[in-house]
C-alpha cells in the first residue's frame, strides 16, 4: 500500500455519504453518456439518491409557507442542491432511454443474460418501458408492411445465413478512459496491440477493448470527444496514451 492508497482511504472516510453519492452519480452520468453500450443499472446508488430527493422535496413543501428570511435563504440552498441532483438523474435516464430506443432487441438480449449476474442491466421500470416500446414497434410494423411478407420473413431478430438483423451499437467507438486501479494487460481485438493500464493512466482506446473493465467499475470514462485528440489536451489527463 502506497501513500496514494492511504490518502484515498482517509479521503473516503472523511467525506459525507451525500457527497460520495453525488460524485458517484456524476461518474455514472458521464460514463453513460460516453459509452456506446448501456451500462448496468446502479440500483443501490439510485435508491439512495431517489430517496434523498424525495425527502428534500417533502422538506421544501413543508417549509414553503414559512416567511422567515433566514429560513427562506436556507430553503433556496436546498432547492438549488435538489435541482442539481434532479438534473443529473433526468439526464442519466434520458441517455439510457435513448440507447433503449436505438437498440431495443440487442439490449433486451443483454438484459436477459444479465439476470443471472449480481447487477442486472436494466431497472424494472426500464425493462417495462423496453417491452412496451418493442411491442408497439412490432405491432406497427406488422400492420404497416410485415403482414404482407411470408411468415419466414416477418421476424425482427432473424439470423438466417449467419447475418443478424439485430442492430447493435458501434463497439469500436473510441472513448477516453481513466484507470481507477491497476487493470493489467488489455488486448485490442483484431490487432496485435497489447498495453498495460495502470492506475491514473488515461487512454484513448476502442470501447470493445475496455468494455469488461468499464462494467466492473475499474475504469472511469471521460467526457471528451475523440475528435479532440489532435486539439487541446484534456485538463484531467495526467498521462495520455492512444491505442485505437
């Protein structure tokens, strides 16, 4: 254990749970917006955040009728903090719903496979939305044109001939990742490139090469577009490397 590990433990132990949840929610929000694949639903974190938001809403409603200037100023601070949490939650959910709308069949198959794992891919509400969305699409396609095709051509998930009709996100999209701990050697599929990712390193790499580590929270995705690689250096980058 080095000095960085000791400082990290002290920092975590002295930081209130509310602040840690905000930091984790922000990290999840950035990662969800950057990753081409939908990431596992952070059930415990969202449970705490939504419960805290509900308590703050009830507090604001109870204090709204109080005309004491000191209380009103405190109420303004609470409302400002509340809106910050609500913005992150709404934007986080919109990013996930956008992916569900874009690749419903692909995400449905991934969610079914994830039910045997500790962290399912979707929340119950998201899965309900997915099934309803897909049912409406299937009904619309059937009434519009699929009913005129032979039965063998009406499937939306057909894999005849080894070619799948299920649309998937671009797994070779370049993303910025920062290692939260020593990850070890990473292999870029389809190439002979291997690289070792250590704690604190920032890489630009294909999503397919780091997806497993991203799902396991061993890496933090950066909100930097790959088009910026030839322009200004990201301020958060301590050691920038490229492997695309």
